[in-house]
């Protein structure tokens, strides 16, 4: 049980994983108190602020030719078969911008919406992928995947917290917001 739930045992927390646009709609319609999104969308009823920046790494199976390398150059990705997140997702946008910026061409073998499915596809040798280092931490630690940063450039994605600008922030909700900020600060210090 997480620390917030322990200190608020009578509070029911419901978590739904939805596209950013739907999260914003739900907040605007007051269907939820808080939302966490991976890119900001302007909406006149919503306040959005960045809470976390996360490092993205390329993951490969350990027996991949890149598996023993310490880092990759952008040109190393040319011609690689990649597994990507669904369209409009933050990792997919970061990868698309990186490919365009470095004028390289890749082959996309799969487009998936689940981090777990992406990691399993990479482990199975179906391609390589760009993913949050934190998401692949266990597989990297156990040696099922190898993680490679890009040489000279850190690829990152940001997470944002959103709430209705006219929403009453109760003490309990403020406590949750404070816990999120504390966790994000702790996480940023651990990966720095």
C-alpha cells in the first residue's frame, strides 16, 4: 500500500489510464480531481504544471549487437527495426523528433500502447525501443534487457499534473499533490 493510502485509509483512489485528451476532458467536466499527462494541452478550464522529467533510453536484448555498448550515436539507429509507442504518445513524439532532427530512417515493426508489451517484444528480439529507464528498470537490472543512452544528448519526456482551475483543493487533495511533488523530487534526485 502506498504511503498516501496508508495515511488516508477511508479514501478511495481510482486510477484510469486514458489518452491525454480524455484526461483533460474528464478534468474539465469535473469527473476527476487530478490528472497526469505526458504533454500539455491548453484548455481554458485547466491548470497544468510539469512535475517530472524522465530519461528515455533505447532498450535492446542483451545479445543484440548494441547490447555491450555504453551509448549510441544517432547514426547507429539508421536502418534499425523499432517497436514504438502508439501515435501521439510522448515517447513516440520524442522518437519522431529525434529521427527528423538527425535525418535517419528506421523501420517500425510494431506500434504498441503497453510498456509491458513493448518490453516483451524487445526481449523476444522483434526490434529495439525507446522507453523510460524507470519502466525498464527491473529488466535492465536482471539482464533481460540492455539500456543505452544516446551519446551527447539526453532524450527525455515530461509528466504534467492537471486539475480544474476552479476546483476546490481540499486538505486531503493538497496532501496528495504534496506527496506527488515529494515523490517526483525524490525520483529526480535518484536518476540524476
